C-alpha cells in the first residue's frame, strides 16, 4: 500500500442492469464507486460525490474499511443518481435505457480542506462542469486524469472543451473519441483529441484492450481474456482506478510520473478491471487485494512471452 493519496470525483448510483444472463435492479454502482474500490487496492482514496437519502450505509462502510476517506460524500435530500442499461449478447455493446440525474442535478462539489493538496486527481464520469469545479478547488495536482462519456460529449460539448484544456490524461472509448473528433480512424481521432488539451489520450476498446497515445508514441494494453464475463459495468472506471492507483505507488517510489509509469499503469488498470467484470456490480472489485492484481499481472505478462 502507498501513502500517496488520490482524489476521486464521480457518480454514485443505483444501476438497473439487463445482462444476457440476468436482470439486476438497484445495484450499487457509479463511476466514483467503481474507481474508488479499484484505486483503494493500492493507496488512500479521497472521495467526492453526492448520494440521496435513499443510499444505504453498507457500501460507504465497505469503502471506509478499504481506506477510502468518505468525508467528501454529501448526502442530499432526494433520490440517488440512477442509470439503467441493457447489454447485447456480446457483452460489449450496451444501450443506455435511462439516466436520472436526481441529486446530481443540483450538486455543487465542496472539497474538504483536508483534500486540497492531493497529488493525483481522477475526474470520473460526471457532468464536465462539476469536474471543472473540483479542479478549481484543489492546489495544482501532479496528474489530472479524466473520464467522460457520450451523454456529456453530446449534451455538454462546451464544458467538455473547457475541461480538456486542464486534463493531463483523458480516458475514453473508441466511440467517444470518434464523437469528440468527428474522425473515424482511431489514430487520427486520438491526435485530434490530444490537440484539444490532454497530454495523453487513452482509448479503451472493450475486451480488445486499450491504446495510449502520448508524446512517446503509442502503447497497447490488451484486455485480459477471461473464460466468463458476468457484468462489464464499471470496467472502465475500475481500469481508471487501477491506473491511478499504480501511478500513486510509482510517484511515491520514484518521485516522478513519466511515460513508462503510464504504460505500466495501463497494465495494472487492465488487471484490476478484469476482476471487476467477473461478478455483478462492485461485488468483486470491492474485495480485491494487491496480491490478486499481482497474480493477474503475471498472467498478462505471460501473454507477451515469446518462448
Ligand atoms: P462504465 O461501465 O465503466 O462505463 O461505468 C458504468 C457506471 O457509470 C455505472 O455504474 C453508472 O452508474 C455510471 N454512469 C452511467 N452514465 C453516467 C453519466 N451520464 N454520468 C455519470 N455516471 C454515469
């Protein structure tokens, strides 16, 4: 475990999931929830989010038990954010059936003074104006990583453009890269997105892995081939959480974040996400320990072994 903290902001949610094998309602989810469970495998997490008065205590207690600081979670009167999605049989493509912002509609993040000096910030998927709001309240971090999705790319393009100027690493999927840039070719789309601000762009391609584009060039992290994927929800957020978790450890050990750090961190993100999808909701990602990630890292390394 490292002592270098990470500030994570994002959604905390009830998810209604239609998976090929089962339908599950009221599953605890949200971008911040998945990322916080994932990153807390490696280091201290400081969480900023809002929940409604209907959100149970148990997941918050489970987070605290993993070293997540929940002081920045606001409990507001009203209903918690809710998202509903249906997955295709391939478990890659999904359709959003509903996004109910609820308490997020009037949320304005307040960063506790004890969070202000946090070297790594992960802006999980929420309204880009809220992501910007958080950045304005912290001292300049060493690394700002942000995630977003089609809902905000289409609905809040201006706020997103502003945000991109303040981000070091942007994590999006291939469809989102195409939407932001209007370019189909993924390499050209990444170059276009990079011109809008981020020093590095990571493009996730579902089970096919993720590509990093930065000043050193390109890097590829494969998706780990699992025998059974149960629920891909939160894979992207767990990838981001695992990635920043490893960056925190490297920053503590070497006092710097370089292109090599990001490349290694992508594989740690992959390893972390591969656990998330093995169970419904946060069930698996909420219980992984560093030894689990090491085991999967060895399996990932063996994918590249040339006898
Ligand atoms: P992922 O599968 O990594 O893309 O993340 C899925 C999580 O994102 C779910 O638990 C949802 O609650 C959350 N989510 C879905 N849409 C939004 C949105 N528009 N804003 C914030 N969080 C969202």
